[in-house]
């Protein structure tokens, strides 16, 4: 079923219902699946917004509502007046549309009262479960307060009883017989409430005794404070006088110290002046000596710089000339060495060829000899072979001679190469000499650098002497300022003496102010004591009022007990009666009580 097809039930929850209104509306919508519950703040608004459906007003029973207000600290009379005014407005709004507005108590709905459930089913036109579980509940007020509220409602005035009768139209709103039965059943709770009240009265008496004891302790504290204030005043006066005496002695000591300081300042000024004069003379002598040393060092530096530049230019010229002379010789030697190396390589190749040819000829000769020895040659062949051998031997001898010649040429070339290497070594010796000259030149350069460093140090010493002279001048200025400070300290000491006299006068004024503050403190203590007395009187009046209210409450309880006893006697008469008309209310009350049981 959609929302548009659901029936509507307009809910109005009394403001004092403690359960959450949105939760109640959501829960009822869930339980009544064919009904949409719409929440409204009051009955007129619900009637104005209603198009279909009925208006259900959930309220609390008067006894529970009064008990809840009393638990919140509201007086019973004020709670009853508020309930009467609110109920009057509610009944007036309900009377305008009796057909569509129904009243139901929150307790009857939570307890599952059959009459309440039937009325709810008739309003929404759908069956309602016998028990509604999971309904958001509210905390019930104290049982004693509910009994007192019921007794107070029974003894209320006519307008309140009239409104109670007006509320009886709704299910679960029975105030007459049901209230009497509840009062009878809770008579024991009344005794407990009276005992609680007596206990509260005893607690109030104990609190009053504690307050009296606290007041007594406060008075003792005030007396002790006055005694301490008088003692502090005497001690302050004594301390002030001792401070004044001490300041007088301190003033005398300061005067003697001032004289001693002036004398020591004059002696110090004389010593400083003599030291400054001696330091100035010594500084002048040192400055003159350093200037002479600086002049000589400058001349030496210039001479060394000039000598170094001359040596440097001469060495550069010698290097250039030597390089010009050595260049063609070196180039020729390098070319000759290269050619000799090439020839030597060619000779070695030729020698290798000759050795190869000689080996070949020897092999051929040995082969021919072998052939001849195998064949047994003729004389002609032997002669030819011998001739050929001679030729080969001659060729070998010639090749050996060529080999020796080549070896000699190789050896001569080796000697030439060694000579050239010796010449190169000689050239390297010249280079070594040049390096030695360069090293000596570097040494001279280092000597020049050392002389320049000495010159720089001399300049630094001169600057130090100038700084010492400046410090001496600063010391002389400090001595002048010290003399001025001495004069100023003498004047300041006079000002200190004047300030001490003014301070003594201020201390006397502070002493007078302290006396005034002590008198004000005493006045405040008197006022505090009066305020405490007033608080004591107010507390006694409050205790008297509390006792009066307790007596009134006790009287009301006694009246209610008498009324309950009267009702009990009436009930006994009803129980003992055998008339059907007399016992009808009792049977009706029993029936409703059995229905209201959870």
C-alpha cells in the first residue's frame, strides 16, 4: 500500500510526555502498517491540518503528571494550577470536534489496555495487536510522589475535580474508584513517605547544627584575625622604626664610603696620567724604530725585486738562444739517427737473405755428394762436381765476406748511434743545468717572498703600534671621563642622601596608610560579623519556615490518613454489604484494575 492510499492518524503528544515524539510516531506507523501517523504540536493545529482520519491525543494521568512536576521541584499547588490551566485548554479544544478527537493515556497504551486498543483499532479502521511491544517508554516518577499527588488530587477544589470528571471520557483515565483503590493499596507507601519526611527533617536539623558550628568557628576565626592584625600592626611599627634607624646608619656609611671613593679616584687619576705619559713616550720611540726598519725593508724589497726581474729576463734570453742553437743540431741528429736505423734494418734483411742462400747452397752440395756416392760417378762428373764445389765454396766465402762487411757496418752504425746518444745526453745535461738555474731562480723568488712577508709583518707591527697609541689615547679619554664621573658621583651621592630623606618621609606616610588600612580592615570585620549575624537570623527564620512547612505537611498527611481510614471503613461497609447496587462500583473497579495490570 502506498502512502497516498494509507489512512491518516493525527497524533498530539502532551508536552510533559517524556518519550521522543518522532520515535513514537515512527513506531506507531510501523505497527499500524495501513495507517500513516502525522505528528502535530497541539489539538487546534491537528484539527486545522486534518482532511481525513481522526486526532489521537496522548496524555499522562493527572497523578503521574503532578508527581513528575513535584519531582522537578514545583510546589504541589503550583503544579495543580498549571495542570488545571493546561487541561482546561485541552478540553475546550476537544469539545469543538468530539467526533474526531479522542483522549488516551500514555499508561493505558503502554500497558496494552483492551479498551484503549479497541478505541485505537476503531480510529484507524484496522486490527491492532493485543500487545504493543517496543514502544518508547518514559521513566516513571517516584511512587511516594505519586501517592502524594493522588491524595492532593482527591482534596483539590471543585474546578480541578470538574476537569478530572471531564477527562473520564477517555479510556485509562479513571480517577474516582481507581484512585481510591490505588490509595488503599499504597497506604503502606504513605507510611514510608512519612518516614522519609521525618528523616529529611532530622537531616535538616543536623545541617542546622553544622551551620551553627560553622558560624561559631567563623566568629573564632574573626577574633583570631583581629588579634593577628593587632600583632602585625605592632610588628610593622617596630620593623619600620628599625628600618629607619638602619637607614640612618647606612647613610653615614655611604658618606664615609663616598669620601674614600673620591680619595681613591684622585690617586687613580694621578697614576693613570703618569702611566699614559710613559706609554706615550715609549710608543713614540717604538714607532720611530719601526719606521726606520720599515724604510730599510722597503729598500731591500725594491733591490731584490729589481734583481729578480733582471735574472728572470736574462734566463729567458739564455733559454731562447740555447733553444735556437740546439734546434738544428737536434733536428740533424734525429734525422741521422732515423736514417741509420733504416739502413740497419736493410742490412739485417740482406744478412738474413745471404744466410738463407748459404744454407741452400750447402744443402745442394750435400745432396750432390750423396748422389755421387750412391751412383759411383765417373771422373768427369767428379771433376765437374769438384769444380762446382769449389765454385760453391767460393760463393760461400764471398757470402761470408759480405756478411762480415755487413756486420762491421752494423757495428759502426751502432757506434754512431751511441755517439748520437752521448750527444743527446750532453744536451740533457745542458737541460739539467738549465733546470738548476731555474731552481736557483725559484729560491731567489722565495727569498723575495720571505722579504715581502717580513715587510708585511713590519707593516703589521706598525699598525699594532698605531693601535696601541689609539688605545692610549682612549685610556686618556677614559681617565677624563672617570674624573667627570667622580664629580657626577659626588653630586649623585648628594641626590641619594636627598632620596633617602624623601624615602624616610614616604615610609612614614606608608606607616600612616597602614594604620588607615588596619582601621578599614577592622571596620570590614565588624561589617562581616554583622552580615554573619544577619545570615544566622535568616537561617533561623528559614529553619522556622521549614519546620512550619513540615508541620503543615504532617497535618496534611494526617488528614489524608484520616480520609483514607474513612475510605477504608466505607470499603469495609461495601465489602460487607450484600446489596447489588452498593457493590456495583467495587465490582467495576476490580474489573478495570484487572484490565490495567501489565
